[in-house]
C-alpha cells in the first residue's frame, strides 16, 4: 500500500470531486437524510460509499473517507496533511482520534437495525508512533466487540502503508431510537 505523494494527491482530488458532485446533487447536502429511519446502519454506510447519500463534511475537513463497510466492520482511509500538524511538527492527536472514532463508531453503525442511531459515550486512543504527511495513506479499521440494545463497543487500529501500527482505539456507544 506504499503510495507516492502524487498518488495520494490524486486520491484526495478524486475524493473532493466526488464530495462536491454529491453535495451539488443533494438537497440539502444533508448530514442525516430523511430516508435513514427506514434503513439499517449497514445500508446507510453502503449508500454513503456508493455516493447515494452525501458524505459528511468531516471527510473534506480531515481528508479521510469511508471506503468499506460490512457487518460489524468499517474501514476509513485518509491522508494526513500539513494542515493537520501540531506545533511539534507531526499530525495532531485529534486527527488520529477523529479518524479512529469514525472507524469504530461506523463499525457499530453497521450492526444497527432500522430506526436506531448511536452516539459516542467514550473513546480511548493510544498513539504508538507519530504521523507526518510523508507517511501517505493510512487505514483505520473498526471492529465491533459487542452490539446490544442500549450499548455497543468496538476496537480499531490505524495502520500505515507499510503495515505498521500507528494507533489503536476502543469505544463505547449509546444506542438509541432515531
């Protein structure tokens, strides 16, 4: 998965173009569609990936995107950029946290039946090595451990293009009616 900077730039350009097309076609560029109550969590995420639902604005802000969703699993891919740096010259921990929160929470989202939603109650991350824009594309994979009627838990790992672990996380989410 070792990607050159030009490949990363190309992927980012494609993401931004897709997001702009979807935003222009959506009325409004909704965060939550009125269709959601009639869809399972997995159906919603698969529609986001397919471009049938508008991506959340956080994708553009943080330069990452949902790329896979299956039962109990969600995968995001992102490219850390200079704009995500902290004063020490590495990617800010908030970028790690946002990417991993998206992966673990969306893994939980895949398990939800129609009419259910969730919100993060607790997020714990461990950064095990720094990120810079030179690393290239990274992947965050979330996996459900437990999905109940009121609470769900998941874990996630963030790997670089070389397979190295950069961070890992766990979450607890509150499950609720839409």
